[in-house]
């Protein structure tokens, strides 16, 4: 092989030929609204506590971190219990560290689930349109990725789900709620019906409800967390990247029966969460009220943005997340580029003809609305 081979010269796995690395554009522009981040950084007090926590780790940096992340998992369980209580679901607030698994973002959590329960000759089922990483998790774990359609309102129909599960008999079935990229929540009654149908069909399917954006929902009680005590094959995935304003910290987690957590422990790499990551996440959780203090404002910004885009004559998909999908455009890439030329970065993703924009600060949102209005005027 030559000294400087191209990708095509390498003995790459056949299914990776022609693939591109995943990732939204990371461009230095004034208004970045393309990756659904919380636009508000932690306060000075939180940053000070993070600095103290990091400094304390210095004298022990020659040692490996807690590979089980026990303290972090206990803190995450406490946070979820408090969320359930705040939503009037105190009877479901019985989660302990043994019910929680944490990893480098919900991406690694999902990969652990695929490594543990999917794999060669097994299937992963998702309901489209949905998060574009799901097929990659399946591909990277040598699993077969299959899809069933969502309804016109982008919810998951239990009847369609039952038929797909009965036909494909997947090891994992994934429902994002609120869904990315549409922002649509699937009612808890539908999740319960699908779990009951899995039991009735008699298939060994783990149902994963991806609630990465649940903190932004108008209905905090519409969470599958409250069903964990009834169904041992249910997994609820969350993240600290979005509402918690902790995207740079890279912490995602799941809540499930302890046996499912143990399955993830089998496939995880040793010491997969650094001591620094664990410490910073625990500081963020200790300041949960402050870290989440902008969530209500971001909900209002999202709702205002939906209204303002509708007033411009655009179709906007109603959203329970911190973003919304708008369009349709005959050439969405042209619209995306025209917005970028005005210093506004959105995401070219989802159903054909649509673009996705996340809620930013008031100034960022105003700049986006002004930019899209100017683009529509041009067109």
C-alpha cells in the first residue's frame, strides 16, 4: 500500500464505502441555530463551582475514574425523581442509581443498547422521519435497520407499530418523543399500547423512548419514565446536552430495569466517562434549578417563532422541543445558503423541502426571523 493511501485504498468494511462522517456544519457565524443547543451558558456561580470541582481532581488525575460513575448515576436518578414529582407523578419517583446508565452523550447510550441487544442477524426498528443517527447506530453495531412510517402529524400510530413489530420482530424499537427533527410528542397512551402489544405478540423487543427534548415539552407528565415500574423491556433515554446547557460536557443517560443497565455495563469500554466529565455533570445537577432556569423562556421563544414563521406564510410543524421545522421550499438548500449568507445557520434536515431552526436568544431569534423574511422577499 502506498505511503499516503486514500480511503478507497484501505480495507474498509464494505457497508462503510461511500459514507460520510456524521455532523452538522460547525461554522463561525453570528447566529448559530442548527444543533438545538441551549444558547445560555452557565452562570458565574456555577462556573466557579465547576472550576473548584475540576481543580480538586488534579491531585488524583494519575488514577482512573470510577468506571461505574456511581455518584453521577445516583445524582441523575435524584434529578429524574424530582422531575416526576414536579409533574405530579410522585408514585413513579422510585429510581435509584441501579436504574441509570450514563455515557458520552445519548449517542453512546444508544450505541451501548445496540451493542447489547442488537447486532448481526438482529434488527433495529425506528419510525420515520426521525433522528438521522439511528441508522448509524445500527450500522456500527452490524444490525439491520428497518423503518415504519409515522402518521401525517408525525406521531407514531400504535396499529402501524404493532404490524411492524409483528412483521420484523426487532430486538430494539426506537421512538423519539419529542421527535427529532419534527418536535412531535407521541402520547403516553400510545407508548403504553405499544408495550402491551409487544407483550401480546410475544416478541423479545426492547422499546426505547428517546426523550432527549422532554424538558421542553408543554406536557411534563407525558414521559415514559412513569411506565418503568410496569414494563421491564422499556428504556427511557435522556441527555444533559439540551435543556441542561451542558452540550460540551457530553453526558447522556438512560433509565431502565437494573438488568438492562447491567447489559450496558458489559459492552461499555473501561472508564468511558472521565473523572472531569463526571465531576462537572454532578455540579450541573447540583445546580439543576439554575441550569434549567431558561427552559420556560426557550419554550416561549419556540412558540413565538412558530407563530412568526406562520405569519410569514410558511408551514410550521408544531413542536414540543426547542426547535421547529419550517417550509416547504422547492430548493431548501438555496434557502439554507441565503440564510447563511446573512450570518444565520440553520439545519438542512428532515422531510424534503423543510429546514429546522432551534430557539435562540431573543436577539438571535429576531435576526433569524428578519433573515428568513428577507429571503422570502427575494424569492
